[in-house]
């Protein structure tokens, strides 16, 4: 009985270590992504290039995620995590020597390479650490690391950028990435890590060919509709400071991500329990519709009220979907294919988040401003609904 109870525990030493690794690595992403477009503009770039600067980090992550699914099983979870988290940390230091847009693009790409495989490794390790019978609930708590990062990252970086400048943001990112590296170093996954078990590598790492070396096929439908919602979220993340100035709501938008985080902190554990009882579909449908409405409102009638409503809707949208759908693809994949399922999911999300800012930046003109970005994002988010209904009906 005691063994059973111990297996059911969520808040263990290793839980807090992987949670810390996720939190601090995500803080780097969201802290820099929310101010790097503004920094690029200050260096003389256009809105389209500034969007590319923001998204290139994600594109670099996409490239390393394609590699990491197979590497995690062949090389080992922890080894891959430590290698790419080191790249992630060293890249933060390179921002201090950037003095033009070209160098910034290069550093963003390298930084993204470090982030992509790092994120895959952390989630894969977490899937081994978390209790299987309470996986949805446990994963919801684990993903609160990203939730906190989404709220705190833009808030911290915005404060530092306004009061210290870009160097303050770069210093914070360097500290966060160093802490993430320290946390993951102390996680114990020796029992199931392929890097410590050659038999696992032999059995599971060399038997795939073609598309299976990169993608978990069963994870593609869920990954696809989540990716469409991620475009809506990245439109907020990349351009909200510029849009806030345009509509004279800078002070209100500064609270956007804090409201977003509070709503997610309150809703994720509940959503996780609903998932464990077979409620994937209702969570995803509500999330897609809510996000689409929120994006439309801030474009159509920007005000303090609609900004707050959009923050709540975004939390119920991509904020909840990112965690809920990661849970779905991880839970439904065979144990030896979890790293591939995680990689597939984030490859799709990274593709839209990487190319999205540059694509959406093309719709910004001197006369239209940034409102079209949110109209288009609202429509694209809604396109995820039929795919969601099909894929989850099929899976359930």
C-alpha cells in the first residue's frame, strides 16, 4: 500500500527539478521574445524583419526538435538536455555583443537551436518522472512552469527594458538559462534514460525509417490544430507592446500576461482532472473559440476591458491547449515513442510560431497599423476547430 501511495505522489524532488528547468528555460524564451522586436526596431529594422527576429528563435528550435526526437532515444535524455541547455546558456551571452540586425538574426537562430532540443528533453524527462495514473493532473501542474514564464517573462523584460535597457533583458535571460541548466543536472532518470540503458537504444532507437525518425504519426492531427492556435498567441507575444502604444493602452497591456498567468494557474489543475476523466474535446473546443473571440475583440474594439477579456481568453486558448494537447500526444504515444510525440507536437507549434511573426508583420502598414494582425490571427485560430473536432473524435 505504501508503495502504491508513493507512486501516486506528484510533488516529488524530481518533479520540482524538472519544473524548475521548464520554468527558467521558458522564462528565457518569453522574456526575450516580448522585447526583441522592439530592440530590432531600435536597430533600424522594419516590422517584418522585427517579426523575423522574434520568430527565428522558434525556427532554430524547430530545426533542433527535428533532430532531437531520434537523438533523445539514441544518445539519452539527460545528455541531450545538458548539451543543448549549454548552447542555450552560451547564446544568451552572445546578445551582449550584438550591434546590428544581421548579427541579431544569427544569434536568435543559434539560441533557438539550443532551446528546441532542450524543451523536448525536459518534457520527455517529465513524462518519465510524473505518476502515470494521475498523468493529466500532474502534467497540468508541471506545465504551470510555462504558465508562470508566460506571465512573468514579458513583465520582467518589459520592466528591465524600460528602466535599464536591452542589457538588463540579456542579463536576466543569462541568469535564467544558467538556473535551468543547474536544475536539470540534478534530475535522476537513470532507470529509464536510454543513455544509461543500451538495451533500450537497441530495441527502440534503430528500428524506425523514413518519417518515423522525425514524427510520431498519431500525434500529427492534435499537433496541427494546436499549431494554428499558437499563431494567434504569438501575434500577441510579438507585437503587443507596439500595438499597445498605437492604441494608447500601454499601461493596460502591461497587465495582460499577469492576468493570463493567474487564469491559467487557477484553471490548469481543474482542466487536468477533466482530461483524466475523458474530457479532452470540451477543453480544446472551448479554448479555440475563446481565443478567437479574444483576438477579435482587441482588434475591433481595443479598450481596457477587451484587453482583460483577451487575456482570459488567451489563457483558456493557447495557454490551456498547449498543456492539454501535450498531455494528449504524450499519453497516447507508446512509452518508447514519447520523445517522438513531444518532438512532433512542438515541431508543428514551432513552425507557426517561428514563421508567424514575419508573416503577420507583412500585414502591418502605416495606415492600417497592427489591428489586421489580430483580425487575421482570430480567423486562423478558428480554422483549428474542425481539425480539433475530427482528430479528437477519432482519438476518443
